[in-house]
């Protein structure tokens, strides 16, 4: 049986709401859309670098 891995919460850099959870050692890229501010982000899982693909750089009101 494998031991539990550390799970890290990844938040939207624009509004601070939860985007997804990732496991320790995850690498690669993913695209996520925030359910609150509707921004689409390209996330580098290894380095936690965010690139804005679509949406506004500031939160909607």
C-alpha cells in the first residue's frame, strides 16, 4: 500500500479562490478556468507559474 502524498491547494492569482488541488511531485502544464472571475490560466505544475490566457487581469465586480 502506498502512503498518502502531500496535497497542495492551488488558488487563482486574480481572485484568490481555489482552482484545484495537486499532489506533491506533479509536473507538466494544465489549463484551468476560475469559476469566480472567469479567467483562464496556464499553470506550470512544477514551478507554480501562472500565465493568463483569457480574461481580465483584475477581478470582475
